[in-house]
C-alpha cells in the first residue's frame, strides 16, 4: 500500500479580490482530498463551496466505510468502491446545491467546480467537474491528468487562454451533472498537484515542471512560487493548490 508522505495546501483570495470562493480540504482519516472553486459572488460562491465540501465528505465517508451501503445514483465495476463512493458524493452534492438554488433568483444561485481525490491501496481516483486541473509529476516527467472542462477547450487559443476558464460543468450549474473520472496507479516518489484556474491558467507546463524540480521537497514553496508567478502574469482570480507527495 502506498502511503501519503506529506502534503501542502493553500487557498487565497488572490491579489485583487476581497472574497475567497475557493477552498481546499484534506481528510487523512479517510484518504479524501479535494479543492473547490465556488461561483456566485459574495456570500453565495463561498457558501456554496462550503456546502459542496461538507456534502462530499458526509456522503463519501458514509459509503466508503460500509461496502454494503446503497449507492444512490451510480455504480460501475470499472472503479473501486472508493471511486464509486466519490462519484456518488458528487451526485449528492449536485442534488443538494440544485435544490438549494430552486427557490432563488438567478443572481442569487451558487455552485462550484470540484476536483476530488480518493486514495485506496495504491490507486488514486480523481473525479472532477468544472474548471480545476490535476497534474502528476513522476521521475522527471509532468503530465496533465485532469483537463479543465471550460471554454478553453472550445476556444483553443493558448495566447489568451486565461480569458476562457469559465466552467462548462460544475455542481449546481446545469440540471445534469457532467464529470470526468481518472484512476492513477500511484508509485513511491509521485507528486500529485491539484489547481484551480487562478494558478494554472496563467502558466505553461514547462514552468510548472521547473518550479516543482526547484522545490521538490518543499510543497509550500512550490505552491507559493506558482501563485506568485501567476499573479505577476495578471491573475485576477482566487487561487488554490493542493499537493500530495507519495
């Protein structure tokens, strides 16, 4: 079984906003990790992000500790029970946020992009909806394992891609929940990085890789340097990063 050696996380409102609608969470008892990028505005997006986090944790921990629990929405033999539990937790959170939005005007509705990671033995299941991204650094190689579901995929304009990070999916965004799932077989020495768009949208892959290799044993230094570089490039958004060192 692969064990998590260390982790680093930081969520910040960014250089221009007074409100942080992002958050990160680590549940070491259940090997559950997540970042959430809320949307909706003051006292809406931040509240929605907290609701999503709390719902995910309640649903996931209930199912993952009891293999005989009923999976409300989804089951696939392709995924481990932890992966199925994480997918169902996304559905439960989507249902709760959607119901919360029903009685509200459009301007008062909230939701969020989510990237959750569940570790079981040596398999890390990533489940994502919205504009978050996940990267794997292994033996000198960096790969983008979860692509953001955003307008960037439509525009294909890398020179102003930071203008196209609006999510095309998310908790509470549409009636149907659209998500992607990725299973990673983790090896000792792997570094997994989860980012909201306030970090990755202003950076090139080679810059992320260079920063990792310069600070390989210092997770917080990696995060702070990437945030600083994104801000120097004109970032206007909230910023969240979660790094898992195996």
